[in-house]
C-alpha cells in the first residue's frame, strides 16, 4: 500500500494536484489500475480472453484498449441477463435496446460520437477513430461498437451556402 501511496503522491506533485479525501473504493481502484499498468500486453489479452470465456462472449475483432473492451463485454452481458429488460416469459433480447444502452454507456464514460449496431444478421462497413472499434457476439446476437471523430464546424463551406 505504501508503494501505491508514494506513487500517487509523486503523480499529484507532478501534476500539481492535491486530493484530501480517499475512500476504500478509490484505493482499491487505484491498486487495480497500478497493477494493470504493471501487466504486460499478453497478460491483459489473456485476462480479456478469460473474461470473454466466462461471460460466454466471442470477441471477433477489435481495435480498442483492453479495459474498454472489458467494459463493453460486461455491460452487454449484464444488459442481456437483466430480467427487467424483457417482461415476456420467454426472454428474447431486443437488439435495438441493447445498441442504444451500450451507445449511451460509452458516450457517458468515454465521450460522445459512439455508435452501436446490434442484430442477428447484418453487414457493415464503418470508418472509426483509432482505438475505437469492437465487434463481438453474445449467443446469436452480433454487436459492432465504434467511435467516430467529431469536428466542430465553424463556418459553412462555399458550396453549401445558400444565396
């Protein structure tokens, strides 16, 4: 714990930050973060593979940091397993609701411009920001999650101005 505390103090001093209030949860998250930083990329990939296996999820393609992939897999699985989502006796997942919920989750956590497509049969070709693409499946449901770049428009282009 002293290593974590001294590392945190060094980071705060370097950034000129002071934080006076710590909770047990913050310390646990901090310890997990530092342990994750000390892991090799192979260990992170193996951990993600184990998580995907335990959640019965198949990761098909990804260009995304491991922690974000883990968040998406866990969120999608918990959404589909939530009995309050479907009031029907035979639980059938609604791909539209899943796509909307996953998009909103990533928009709120990682910033705007996330898009999500979910369904049983579809094709796609998307352009995404670097580190912002993931394609996975849960049972017979396929999910594409990606982020696009957002640029502020400051003035209209000459061809689009109305005379």
